[in-house]
C-alpha cells in the first residue's frame, strides 16, 4: 500500500518536472531564437542539436505523438507525417516491423541499378540471406584482431605528425575509416573518390528530405562510378587472388562454397551498402562528439585524463554521452504499412495512418525523463542501453561493434593532447560546406 502512495507521488512529481522542463525549453527557444534571428543565423539555430532538444522536450510534455497531413519527407513516397517523441513509443515503432516499414528500398535500388540492400528490406528470406552472409564475412572478432589495432595506429600517427594544428576531417576522421575500407573491407579504391562517393550517397539515402534533383543527378553519377569500381575490383581479385584477411576475400570464399546471396552481383551490392554506411558516419560522429566535448570544459578535462590514463571504457562513455547531446541522426524514418496505433491505452494514444512517414525521435528518447535519470546532466555512468546512437531493433547498425571501437580510437590521441582547443574563428567550428556532413574542423593543441 505504501508503495502505491509512493508511486502516485513520484509519478505526479515526474509529470510536474516534465511540464516545467517544457516551459524552460520554450523560454530558451524564444530567447536564443530571437538572438539568432537578429544575428541572421536562424536557420543554423533551428537545426542545431540544442534547439531540437528543446523542441522535443515541449513535444514530450504536451503532444508526445502527433500526425500531420503535410508531406515533409519528399525523398520517399508517403501521405503525411507522424512524429513520435517518448522513448517507449520510439522503441515500439522501431520494433514493429510489420506496422512500420523501412523506406529506403526505392533509392537503394537506384544505387544498385536493380536489387535492394538489406537496410531497405523488411523481415524475410532476402534480409536473412544477406545479413547472415555478410556477418560471416565481417566477423565481430575482426574488430579486436584487425580493425582496432590498425585504427589506433593510424590515428596516433596522424595526430603525432600534425604538429599541434590539424583539420581533423580530411586528415583524421575521414582518413581512418577510409583506411579501414581499404585494408579490412578490401575495397578502399582511390581515397578522395571513395570519401566523396560514400558521403554524397549517404546524404542522398538518408538526409535528402526535399528530394533535391541536383543531388539525385550527382548520386546517380557517383553510384555508377562506385558500381564500376566494385565490379572491376571483384573481377580483378578473382583473377589475382590474395590471402588478405578482408571482407572481400571472405565474400569470395563464401561464393566458392555456394553460399546464397554471394554471387558477384550480390557481393557488389552488399559491399556498396556497407561502404556507404561506414565512412561518412564515423567521420561525422567523431566531429560531433569532439564538438560537444569542446563546449564542455569539465567533460573535456575528464576525457583528457581518461585518454592519458588509458581508461578506454571511461573515455568511450564521454563520447557516447557527447553524442547523446549532439547526435549523428536525431530521428529514424519508418512508414506505416497500415493504420497503426502508438501509445495504446494512454493519453498520448494516436493512430498513424497508412502511408504516413514516422519520424521516430531517437534523440528525444535519450532525454525522456520518464525513462532516463537526470537526462539533462552530462554523465559518464549511464548503462549503454540508455543510448540509441546507431539505431535500434532489427536494423540496428551492422557496424555497431566497429563504431564502438573505432570512434574512441580516432578521438583518443587527440583527447590525450594538452590544451586541446578549437582553432580561432570560423575554422574552429564544424564546416559542412553546405552539406549535412563535416568537411573541415580545425583544432589545435600544445606540443
Ligand atoms: C557512428 C557511425 C554510425 C552511425 C551513427 C550509424 C547509424 C546507423 C543507423 C541509425 C542505422 C539504422 C537505420 C534504420 O534503422 O533505419 C544503421 C544501420 C546500418 N549501418 Fe550504420 N552507422 C554507423 C556506422 C556504420 C558502419 C561503420 C557500417 C559498416 C561497417 C554501417 C553499416 C550499416 C548497415 C549495413 C546498416 C543496416 C543494418 C540492417 O539493416 O540490419 N554503419 N546505422
């Protein structure tokens, strides 16, 4: 009985906290929005992680789930928009594959000029065939045996050679994942071309809300070049076999054993998909995490200590927490396959109509006070399950184990430096050059 009263009290208290937090968020948005508008930077402000976080705080308090007839996402067919912001509903949407389907298939097929890639597939044989084969080719213990030692060495050499001034995007955060595709995937190609292909194709698949025709044309050109490169590479590797422990050789070994999905075309399409997933994502996540740490002197100082002490677990917790505040992808898209209810039997129950795109607010879910303790505090003691950094459910990131090792490996040698700081002026801020992906980010440290 006492427990019931305690629960009623704590629930009421939590609701009051959530509502107060929403009013504070509104005040913050008005004040900082006005300042940004006067300085001419309202667009940057509106898309900033800080503004998005406050908008989600207001939604969670007053309209946790809502739908609009308006089509906001033009890249994939849909009949309107739904936004889901409470953690429990976000996870529910990402778990209900039959009600909420992945949308990417149409653009994936344009990139392969034919078949879908497994991120664009619903549950079924094709998905099981491709993910099973690719998981045999890219084994989890490769991360500690092959990927991590190489990334650690590359990152450390690059930071050492920088002399205390470094534009981390071209020099480090794109370089190390590209090097991984060259040495571990066996499919790095020409460095600049591969970085450009994968970055623009990622943008086209996941970030092109307005369906920009110029980007479409560029994506078709780059996809053709990437396909030609991969077709040539597979042909060449078959003609001139190597004994490298890389994903391409593993795929060819699976082909020799008649493994389903591992035809030349199957290998090419799977390689194309994982290449697009690998380079721009790791680079952007590194930049966003570092940007957030540089904004937080206390966290930067403890991350520096952890890097110096070789406390890799603590260092990684700083990075995941930084990415909670400054996320790589604040939402994940799905589309309702039929009228589907979210938040059933609660005050936030809504029916999402067949055909509506659902923005599942993964960034919001990580700040939901009903499930995440002291969500607005930067803490390094959260269980990893609190984070939704690279997806959730069936389509959770194929590269999860790689990300968990490589992102800290890239940032560690930088964070270990004395007096790590932004370069002066605009150079010390992330520059996307008009794209959703960092192109430059200059930092300095004492040598
Ligand atoms: C920080 C780095 C990364 C981030 C933030 C990230 C993010 C994500 C997210 C959010 C999803 C789920 C998409 C959805 O459900 O709609 C996903 C899936 C996927 N990612 Fe990553 N990713 C990263 C790195 C990588 C790497 C290194 C690879 C390749 C080795 C990769 C390959 C994939 C693939 C193939 C899927 C589809 C998985 C499936 O459908 O089962 N990603 N990623």
